[in-house]
């Protein structure tokens, strides 16, 4: 149960970083988007690792 809650929090934070990064005009926004995308991709990797 706690594991799913942690994944949900990471997902929400990652999506927030991507959305806020899209609105930021400088390299700061780009870095925010990369960090958010890395969070989403890491969750996808962990999810798929369980089904191999």
C-alpha cells in the first residue's frame, strides 16, 4: 500500500515538473522538464520490470 502511495506522489511531482517547465521561458524550464521526464520514465521502467 505504501509503495503505491510513493509511486503516486512521484508521478504527481513529475507531471507538475513537466507542466511547470513547459511554462518557464529559460533553461530552468528545460531542466525541470528533463527531471520530470526522468521521473516518469523511471516509474515506467520499474512497472515494466515487474512483468518480465
